[in-house]
């Protein structure tokens, strides 16, 4: 995706890994008991998480905007 904000909501039990990267914006992962956000530089962010029990792999790439994954 080029420009815009993206929020993905998915059952936590289904997800095994999450990758999110933005050139300008934030990347975050939140669940019932945690919130994770990582900023690589002043403008962009990169997030990598591999601790889920499920088989689904979520990968998000944005040029400009915020990438948010919510594990429900």
C-alpha cells in the first residue's frame, strides 16, 4: 500500500508472526496484555514479532502512514 493508515484485527490464536514497516509513520502490534511499537529512525518504523501460536503470517508495508495490528 502506498499512502494511508491500515489497521488489521485478527484472532490472536490464528497468528504466528507479524511484520510491519513504514517509511514515514508508525508500526504497532497490540494484544490483550501487551503493546509493541518500534521506530527505526525519526520518520519510519519496522516491527517484527514471531511469538504467536497460529499459522498465519501478517506482512504490511506502507510508504506513508501508520500500520497497526490488533490481536483479539
